[in-house]
C-alpha cells in the first residue's frame, strides 16, 4: 500500500485541467472545494470548512478568489439572510463536472463494494496519511 500511494497521487495530478479553467491557477485545495460543491451542492463557508477540515477563513479566502474569477457565486440564504451560500457558476459547471467525473467514478467503483466499516477504514487511513504528510512537510491546512 505504501508503494501504491505515490502512484495514486501522481495519477490524480495527471488529469488535465480543462482548457476553460487553465488560466485560473487552480490548486489541489481548490479541487477539493470544487468537488464538494459539485457533489454535495451549494453550501455555506462554515459547512465547507467543516467538510474540508480547515478554518473558515481559509475557505472564505478560496471562495473569494474563485468568486472573483467567476468560478463560484455567492448569494444570500433565503431562510437566513446572515448566511451566504456558495455554488459553482453555470458558466464553469460543465467543465468542472467533466474534469472531476473520472475521479468520482473511480472512487465510487473502489468504495462501493465495501461494507460501511471498511469504507470508513479506507477514509480514515487516507485522512491519517494526509495529516501526517502535511505535518512532516510543515504544510498549512
């Protein structure tokens, strides 16, 4: 498994960014945010921060950056006007869906046959790997 992780990471990085999105200098962190919005739908900054396990300020900065680039849209929550809902703009949704579809399908194929406790074990192992890698390389969340 240890030998497999670099191959998995390298393969994910080789998925070409769609031409429409190439000028936006998207990072892996942006990819995670976009994947959440694509698969879970519009959400608040606080919800996104919780799912990404980073500070709300980190997500807020990413959302601001991607909003200025026209990739994300922010709108007032109709039920609670104090909250802002973040979503992918229609202009870029198709490109983002095409970009992330192969990875999502691969994860679904890999995880679907597993029982819920087995899935959780895989997810926990990947989160531990990420946390320990970030710790040892001194990368911020």
